[in-house]
């Protein structure tokens, strides 16, 4: 089959690995430049929590061990209280299961390299999907010199993220129930430099739960930590001046000022806007035997369960299984993908959203701090 994948993010590149290994002629189109060899860290978060769903998919293509070699195990949460004291909660003291912090860029690059190891996989960067003719399986791309190019495939997979152009054209061609919810919280990424690593308990996902807002930190291989502050967007706009930013942190996250460094903290706040968070549900995910959407294109979710990438990776496992391990026609495989995947994907979206509401309203309950934190990842 000639398969076109739109989007070379985490999910599109893993789909290319799966389908390349099955011997299909795969063409992946990504509108950004090839991330390999650049120092640019584009994307929504620098590191992510990898959990069992994602590991299962990586294992299926022989990459789990390689990914885990450069991943940092997080076998517990470290709760930072307002007074600066901390307490550790182990995730799984009996079976010792844990989640892993992985670098988004590293993982994306590794998946692209692996995809290219199949000679039948072709990666095309700097080409933007403009439209999809879903009934003929033809796509129109904008190429770097500004011209357009048409390509036809047997199957088009939209892995082009929350604002998917494939989904937009799918919805024009067939009835799709669709909803999109922006929550009133946004996020800002900060960082703890490697020289302060010794002040952070290793192998933990650190959490500063504060009722209406919270902060988390995940470790990076270079000894730095990526810190994410989640807060109402309206609160971000009140923190513009140095004294307000530092005052806010000294009141709510006193230990984080030293960890991040006052100068770095203020600089990051002043140089960056908070990003929005969106949850997207749609049903169905396919059109005939020609088009299917996966990953955030099908089910973007708020990040409070740390399951967006993991669920997208699981899509790849399920789609691959339906396309290859049964005697289904492509049409039937895609139909079953929509039927099978949708309730689970929507349930994860709901759980992620529910956890956001829990955090916002109930986080000060003692039981919540123990059980219901962001890191059900
Ligand atoms: P994307 O990563 O959005 O990739 C889509 C790709 O398609 C992009 O490369 C884009 O350039 C390309 N594209 C878009 N439009 C076009 C076009 N028209 N033509 C060509 N190419 C196009 N998930 C976890 O599992 N664990 C976590 O810990 C976690 N933490 C998160 C923290 C934050 C703050 C956020 C916001 C998300 C987090 N997620 C996490 C979710 C995770 O980032 C996403 O679920 C994941 O990146 C989705 O991958 P994707 O490939 O489907 O989409």
C-alpha cells in the first residue's frame, strides 16, 4: 500500500516506523524542517512522561529498550508544600512500576531515524498539507518555494496534531461529531539548571499542588529539570513586573525561587506568554478506506494525566494490529479503529479533564494530595 502520513511529530513518526516495518511505501509530510541536527526545541513540552501504553507501542517496533536507555525513571511523586518541606510518595512500592521522563526532541529524532531505516519510508520536511480530497485520496501540499504539489495515496493518516487539517477535511466529507474545549488554565515552562540538580530529589516527579494552580517538574538527562506552571490564564497576565513575579513565587513556591534562580525566573516570565490547553473529541476517525486520524488530531487532551503521547502511541499499536493481524479489508480495519478506539480515547480525555477540575477545586484536601495529582501518567 502507498501510505501518506501527515505530521512528523511523535505519533506520525511512530506510525511511519510501524508501517515501514510492514513493508508499505510510506511518505511522511511534515511542514517544519527536519528537527535532527538542530538545537531548536520546538513542541509543547520539552520532556514527557512515558507510561505503559507508550512503552507497549515502542516495544512492538523494537524501540522500548533503546528509549529507556535515555529515559529517567520516576518511581514516585515528591510533593512540595507551601512551607518548603517535601514528602515522597512511591507509585508502586510492591511491583516497582514507574513512569519515565523522556526528552521530546530526542524521542522524535529517534523515531524519525528508525523510520528511515526502512528504505520504503520517505520523509519530506518543509511541506505543508493544504487540503485532502478524502474520496480520491489526493493531498495538496505547499512546498518550500511556495508552489503546490499533489500526491495520491491508498491511505492517508492524519497525525497532524490538535489543529489537524486532515480532520478539517474529513469533517467536510462525512458526519463527524466534534467538540473542542479550551480550559481557562494555561501553562508556562520554566527550568531548573543542572547546577541546582543536587537540590532536587532524583527519580521523582516533583509537584507543587496549590489549589487553583500548581507546578510540576520532570528531570532531563543533562541534570536540568523542566518545570511547568499551570495556572488560570488571567493570573498569568497579572504577573508582569519583577516584584509581582518574585512576590508570587515567594508566597506560593518559596523553594522554587532558589531552585530556578530569581533572574532566570523573571526572565522566562517576561520573555514568554502562557500557552493554551485544549481538549478535542471527535467521532468518527475515518473515511472509507482512504483517511484516518490518530494522536492529538483525533483526541487532544489536557495534560493532567500525562497520557496524550501515550494514547497516540497506543493508536499506532491498535491501527497496526487492525491493518495487519486480521483478514479485514482496509475499509473494515478503519471502521473498527473508529469504533474500538473512540470510547477509550474519550474516556482518557474525560479523565484528564476531570483531574484538572479536581486539582483546581479539591487539591487542598489531604486525600487528594495523596491520590489525585497530575502524575497519573
Ligand atoms: P503533534 O505533536 O502536535 O505533532 C503534529 C505534527 O504535525 C507537528 O510536527 C506539526 O508540525 C505537523 N503538522 C501540523 N499541521 C501540518 C500540516 N498541515 N502539514 C504538515 N504537517 C503538519 N503526553 C504524554 O503522554 N505525557 C506527558 O507527560 C505529556 N505532557 C504534556 C505536557 C504539556 C504541557 C502538553 C501541552 C502536552 C503534553 N502531552 C503529554 C501531550 C503530548 O504532547 C501530545 O499528546 C503529543 O505531542 C501528540 O503528538 P502528535 O504527533 O499527535 O501531535
